[in-house]
């Protein structure tokens, strides 16, 4: 079983749609959680950190459920520019602090 | 701020040759640098972690004699793929950290193709 698992995707949605991505992690020692965005053939870029209380950044809302070891990302009012692969990432401090990446979920927003 | 560069951005080489990839933190001192590899449609996989002035720590399954990492200064780390083979063709990405393991600044990546 992979340590970080995401929805397989791809997600094809029209502009303006709301889309939700799910992620589960298997290692309870994980202490920090993030969503990254990766455009085709580019490096990943931090989208937002994820906090236990949930957090929002404009059209993006992230939620964390430590008991279920589940992370989510909600994108409202999708834009064409949101098309990318979204990576769920956790950091395990007990191994020197290294980022563990999920496989990513591809999002394609159509006009 | 917090810019990381990689050079070259793309390299094509013949099987059996060695390729060196540089990772530089341009406007900060990086106590730790990380090297990742990403195959098409796959996740980024951490290869090794390097701290300035000390030997790199390799992840399980990564051959340290094949992937040589040097972190000689606080702004430069290099990855050398020795005796490259076609299966080494991949997207290699470095990241740099100023200390917090949560905050890593990623380089733009190097696309290696081994013929």
C-alpha cells in the first residue's frame, strides 16, 4: 500500500464547477500536510498547507481529519488556469523530516 | 526570494556516460538539499537528502555509487548519474531548505534522456 494515496483522476470539469480531491495517508506519525500543484513538465509548487482546523485561501479550502488520516482539497468556481496535477504531500518528522508525495490527481477544466 | 536553480534543464546523453546536475540556492543558504526523481505519470520519489559538508543519506533502493551527491557549500549541491542507462531517463528535481523540513523550495527540474 502506498503511504499517500489519492483519487486516480483525471477529473474533467467545466469552468465554474466545484471539484473535490481526496487523499489518505497511512503513517500516523505524519505531522505536516500540504497540497502542491504541478503543471506539466514543471516542478511542484506549494498551493497551501493543511491544518487540523481546516483552512481556506480564496477559492481553495483544505481539510484534515487526523483520526481518519484523510485530507481533502475543494476548489470552487474552477478556472481554466486551475488545470494541473494536484499532489497531496505529508511530512514525517520521525525520519528527519521528508516530504512524501502522492501520485497526484490530474484536473482539466474545460471552457 | 527563495529561488532555486538547476542546470542543465535538459540533457540527452549516450548510455554509459555520466551526467552531472547542479542545484543552486540563489538567494539563501540551504542547510539541506533534497534530490527527487519523477517518472511520467508517477509521484515524486525522494532519492537522497544532503546536508552541507556531510555525506548524503540515500533512500532505500537508491544506489549511492550510481547517484553521487555532493553538497560542498550552502548554496550548491550536485547529483552525478554515473554510467547512465536508458532506465535512468527521468525528471530529476532538487529542493532546498533553510532548516525547516516543512519548507522546501524546488528547482525547475532537469529532464534526463539516456539513449
